């Protein structure tokens, strides 16, 4: 596919806004109207399009600082964002074409126009870069053409794409990132180079655990009602204490049972709500270049996994415990979700595992499964020491070791895991060649994967092949199309039909869900969720759209009771 931009923007930047010069050193300095939000962490990266950067803080900052073509409303329906766009509509069905018109006054905080180049930059990255969030729709784009000096954008697709409204959310400033050190993988690793939303970052202090956002004076639409938002890190006890004292106006935290009890103990003055996140914790059994290429071995390993223990370890009795993920595609909070998990799945069955491993040529010697004298050894990885994944990976490793499988554990940095180790070329046959042994760094990954949005896009991004991917062959190494390293041509037709709208999603799921469970490549555990605890001193805040939380309407927040 070729993405082209034939003209640069010529829209002049808006005038620079300068602060008035102080007239007297003794002039009174007004106290900024602040809203303080307690969070678990503030550290990045902050690129909402990278799997490695998925977090509550990244979701929050992207809503406050980055422009989007469409945004979900409180019911989850995508609506055009008039603060950025004049229009966006399908203008042709053969070929499928969407035409976007950006507001003339929409600009980045450094004065550069938000324009076609930003669309091209994001589309190119989502098509080509490893470890990105839901790339399937972007992989259908065949060309991007500019008009109106770059404020018009015509996007042509190789196939019809009913989920097109989910594209081009959280645009990034191409003019600052395209040649930045570290390229795409370094984009937004530590901060944001420019802003296209109602807020900007004033200070970011990792040592203090604090990010101060202030009203973006270059923002062209409705200004924020408050001067500053403060995102402040604390532990469960500190978060509850800050709400009690009124230092925090609200808290958004991944609570376990102990943390939830502390918030509940604050009484009726603090309102508690569960906010489901757009992520599902999963165990990926990757049929890449190692032992798990063998279907019998993969099924045997699956039969040794105690899914309930992993969920208990990861959810910790918090809100995620009530969001057990028992379908392969739809998350528990989604409309239309229904469990599809087979009866007995995830309950350890050592006898079944022994039969399968024996059938695959393994024998158990001195408590260790071996084949041709070599121990069955699997590499289990989680993204750094991030929780709950590191703890679940440890629990999973203990389960496998107890069953006679040797385990090597890895805790690489998240970007190294998603963009490198889970993106290494893999052999795609029924047998792994000996020369590829160890080429894939990870056999099993305990990770969060994106959920929500357009279900067909989630399906194709999670389980689909790349467009034009060659017929699987053990002699051909390819870059995997997804973190699980799966590409099944027997399922691809149905996946493509769902993505392009020729088969209803409900019909596609009815056909595919049993097959996906039978492959034993992905074991969903639970949907991540935060507790939203709202105290005193804030007005105009709601729980927000599904999976996004409260930050989308932050321009309307005001301090109350002051």
C-alpha cells in the first residue's frame, strides 16, 4: 500500500499568545483554580497507539492533550468531534473513500496546523510498525490525498470498512515526530512535544509523582473552566487519605480488595464507580518457532493452566474480579458480550496434559518432560515489573514448573517486549525447523491486549493475518501480524468478511469463537478496571464514555464548595 501526501499545508498559524508583563513585583498573584486527581502512577510512555504504553494515565493524557476525529459519547456511539473537524463522511463506495475536512483554525500548540500530514504519519505507523493498537483498519488504507492546503483529507481503502469512524483518534504531530530520535518507538516515551487539546503539560516530575496540566492558551475552541489539573501519584492509603482531607477531588485507581475497602470506609461523602478499561489481561500461548508450534504441546500446556488462580492473583479482589473475560473477542463490559468459554476450560487437567505430551513424543523423566533428551523449556514473559502481569507470570511459571515443564522468565521493558520480542519473524508451519529454535524470545506472554471499539477491528487485529500474507510455510519466516503470532488461513475468510461488513459480527463470532478456543493460543483472564472515587470540590464530572473514563469532558470541570 502507498500513502501519499501531495501538498503541504499553507494555513498560517494562529498568532502567538503571550502573557502580559507584570506591572509590579508586589501585584497579587491569583491562586490557580486546581482540580487534583489521585492516580496509581504517572510514568510513561504515553503513546496511545503503542501496546507497550497502554495504561490509565496514557488514556487520560491522550484525551486531554491530543485531537481526535471521532469520540465516543456516554453511550459509546462514535460522534464527530466538532472541536477538530468540519465534516467526515463516506464519499464513495467504489473504491471505499472517506473525505475529512479539518477546521482551519485547528493547530498544534507550536502553531503548526493540524493537517493531512498528521493523518499520513499515523496511518503509516499503524500499518508498518510492530506492537501497535488495533492496526487492522489502517492496513486497509491504500492512499491518502490532500486538498484545501492540507485541511482536506481523502482516504481511500482497498476494501469497504464499516469501522472507519474508529480511525484517526489521538492524532500526533508529524512535523515534530517524523525525524525525532528513536523514531516511532520513541514517540511520546517521556512527554508530549506539542498539544492539540484543551490542556498542555506545565510540569512533569517523576520524583514527586506529579504532572501539572494547565489550560492550553493556543487552543482554538472552548477554554477549560479551571486553570490547572494535577495528576498526583500515591498508594492506596495515600489516595484514600487525600480524598478524606479534600486534597484530591477524585481518584482513579486500579484497586485490590484492600484498597477498595479503604475507599468504601470513607462513607457516603465519596461516591464509588467501576470504570472498565479498554484492556484485557491475557495469557498468549504463541505458536511461533518453539515447542508451542506443536498443537498437542500447546493444548497440553493449556490443560496445565489454573485460570482461576491467575485471575485471583491478578484481580486481587478488586473491580476486575467481577469482569472475568470468558470470550475471545468481546470484553465483559461490551454490549452483546456473552461467555463462550468451553465447559471445564482453564481447570487443570494433568491427565489430559500427560496424554497430549506423550502423544507429542515427550517422556517424563525424574519429574521433567523431555524429548530426544532435551527438557521441555518455555520462555514466559511479562512487560517489565508491571502489575498485575508480573505476579500472574510468576504464578503461571510456578504452575508449569510443578507440572514438569522448565521455565525461563523474562521481564523486558514493555516496548522491547511488544515491538521486538513479540514481533520477531516466526516460522509458520506445522513443524518448527531446528534452525529456528530459540529465535523467538517468548513462548508465553502474560500481557494486556486492547479491547473495545469496533469489534471486527479487534478480531482482525488480534487473530487475523496481514493483507497479502503468504501461505504459511515452515520454510518462510514472516513478521507476525499480531502479538500472539497467529495466522490461520482457514479462519481468515470469516475474519475478512467481518472486517469489511459482508458478514454480521454476531454470525462471525458464532463461527469463530469455538475455533479460537480450540486453538489454545489465547487464554483471556479478566478485563482491567479502575475504581473512580469522587470526593468533594468538583462539579461537572461524569464517569465518561465506556472504556475511556472521565477525562473527555474535563473542559467543563469546575471547583465547587469553595
